[in-house]
């Protein structure tokens, strides 16, 4: 596959989190969490556009204002039908290929996403994802990346099919289950960790315990290198093996519903 057209990273973000309200705009090292996600993605070589896709609820006016302040592309769509929001965003910005990012992952790693894009292109896949989260939760004895390094890439064509054919609330809310559950229909590629299994590490933000842990990582690494990678995070955590306080949340993400 040769791509000469538009690759867009679409970040789904909203302020309506019940466990940690307004989390995507909470400040880390003086800037909103969402700002850090956007800036980390700017290091990914083949991305043409970075777009924040939020909902049309009035509470998310603050996200649109944030995007305007920092000259970030923004699209507003359905609150509950996130699949439609993604499809409408991709259609509006003429995206031929989409990288899906969620607003609760402020440690997305540009090097790993670069590898994901190369993997996707080399394999001529319909869909490729980093091995973490719901998409691989039914797989056994694999080398996972930590939750929080999530990214998926797929074509607009595949997204359009998912948009037109997905019927369940789960499929509409989570965007890609229709795709990665249809392995007989689509060619699926998963980027596994080459080093070891990191499923015992959680780098996503769902509640205050998660946020405090991520904030600590930023405090340690960001002043030295604004674009620190997972390799540096791993080195840091090897020095402080007991610093993580969110391990009790691992395994309670509700991933089983995706494969029942």
C-alpha cells in the first residue's frame, strides 16, 4: 500500500467524565492534558492533520475554546454516537486514513505510533492497532503494551462501512469494535511489544489515582525532555518500582463486554 493522501489523527475528547470531571483539560506541567496529547502527536512523521473530535453538548464549549486558543482543528458531533462523530470528522476533513486516539492517554508515544503506521502500510492491513486495551483483551499469552499507549489506524473506507453497518450501542460508542471483531472480513494487524508483556502497567487516566501517577511521571521526565518516550518511562519506573498506586484498577476496565 502506498499512501499519498491524508492521514488524520482524531482525538476523541469530552468533559463529561463521571470519575474525573474535566480530565482532558486538567493541567500537567502548566498545560492541559489534551495539549500534551496534541503536541506528542506532532512528532509522528506521516500525520497530516491532528483533530480533536468532541461532542456538541454545551459543556464541551470549553474544548472548542481550547482548540481555538491553540490553533488546533476541532470538530463537534454526537455525544453518544462516537462512531458517527468520528465518521463525520473524517468526512469533513477528507481523511483517507485515520489514527484513533483517546483523550485519556497523555503518554501516547510517537515512536510506537510511527512503528504502527509502518506496520500498517507494510502489511497492507485494513486495520492495525497497538496491542493493548479491548481489542486484544481476548488474546492469551501475548506481549502487550500498557493501557494508555493506545492507537489504531484504519482507512476511511473501513470506517464508512463500520458507520453504516454497526447497530449495537457498544459499537456506536467505541468506534472500532465492529472492525476488529470482523476478522473474517478485514485484514487485522496487531503491533505487539517485542520486548516483554507490559500488561501489569497502567498509563491511562480514568480517575484521580491515575492522574496523580501520570502527573508524577511528567514531573520527573518532562523538564528534561518534552518528548520523552515509553522507553524513558520504563527506565524511570524501574528505579521506583513501588511508585504506581493504580495497579488495583488493572483488570477492571470492563473489556469482557467486547467479546461476550
